[in-house]
C-alpha cells in the first residue's frame, strides 16, 4: 500500500464497548434491511446520537457497509450476528478478529500489538499511540471511553489478554497464528520466524522475505522501507530477537 493511500485511511478510534456494538449488530440483523441512522435508531429503540457512534465504530471494524447513506450488515456482520443469536461466543469472537485484522482502519492498532507481542503494556499506552497518530490530545472522558472500547473489543476478539491491569497481546511476533473463517476457511498470519539464522516474513500466496540476522542486512532493509510500512513492526521484532541472541 502506498504512502498516499495510507494517508486516506483513518485510524479506528472507537468509543463504544463491544456490548454496545453487539446490541447494534443484533438489532440490524433483526431489522433485516438497509436503513439510515434514524431508521436504525428507531428500530432498536436507542438514541440517534449513540446509534450513529456505534455505526461508525462497527463500520471501521468491517461489520457494517454504507451505500448512499444507508447502512446494512456486511457479510462478516451477518455471520457475526447469526453466531451471536446462537450464543456461540467463541466463534463470533473469531469472526470479529478476522474482520478487524482485515480492516485498514485497525491496521496501525494491530501493528502496535505485534510490536509489543513479547511484552505487556498499559491500555493507556495504546491511547497515547493513537493520540500521536491523530496529532491530538484527548480529554479524560474521551480517553476513558476509548480505553474501555479498545479493551472490550480486542478482548472479545481474543487478540489481547488482561492480567493484573496490563495488556498482553495474543498476536505472537515469533510464531504463526491461525484464525478460523466460518466453518472451513482458514488464513495463516505469520510474523517473525527464525530459520537457519534468517528471519522469515511470510503472507501466504502473497509475499515471502528471508532476512539474515545481521546488523548490516537489517540496516540496509530499513533504508528501503517507507515510513509507514507494515514491515517496520516486523523489523522491530527482529532487532529485539537479535539483541536477545547477542546477550545470551
């Protein structure tokens, strides 16, 4: 993706919790037809402003699509709603994770999780990261809402775990993670693997890179990357791994 294209994609800044998003998705599934914000708010008997915020958040997550001012569930959104209706929370969580991982609006957030995959962080660290990306400083109330929104959404998608007030990413920077798509389809998301003194980055059927664990090789590749390249998170993992190897 080019730098120009990336600048056109806003970073997801949800303020609604996953519970509110779930209520919206289930309500829209029952409504069963496209509608504007007022139609949907009336159908699910919720405040228009709050519904508008929920729609915006769910749209960034890939659960809702928009056409000519009318909103409807995406294919993922419908699948999510069906599983929720059958109380199959684990499977609905996988659908949510898949949708988030494929959303351009959540790209920078996923990169942040990958970068911290071998450690933990406070949820406020993520908020500071997002504020910097938006060149903004939020007030206390906005930060608290964002913290709760990110935490509940990512927890439901099983992309993070909370222990003793700290966030532990469940997207590994050192091993592959498999996510189910529906009943049969699977995708493999690989980040960093070490094979014969080389770091391997691979996205099946798209790209494979083998980089020697050598400072000169690492410096050379860094110089070739664009500032907003997804590979920077991978490069950071390589540097951390190399430092561990050298300290042993």
